[in-house]
C-alpha cells in the first residue's frame, strides 16, 4: 500500500498536521488516535499516512518514505 500513496497525498497530510499544530518530530511522535481523529477532514488513508510518518521518523527513514526510496543495501 505504501507505494500506492503519492507524494501529493503525503504532503496533504503533512499540511493538515502542521495546520493542527503538529510541526515537530516530537509532536508527531506524541500523536495518539484520539488526537488524530480530532483533525478536521481526516480519512482512513490519512491516518495510515500519519502512522507511517511516525514510524519512519522514529526509524530515521523519513526521506526514503517520502521519496518512495529504499534504503536496503543490495549486494552484487
């Protein structure tokens, strides 16, 4: 499902988060489901993106997620 999400959808969710005062990694990490549900116009897809943003921020792979990249090292 992650590869089906476009950059535009990710940016839209990030904009919703910023508009609701979530503008740092710390605030993103502290978001719980009741807080997410209080965001106006939130959809299930948006919730999935938020959870993925939380996961990738914590693991240090946010840029890879946003750009649909892969940090896996391939051996030849």
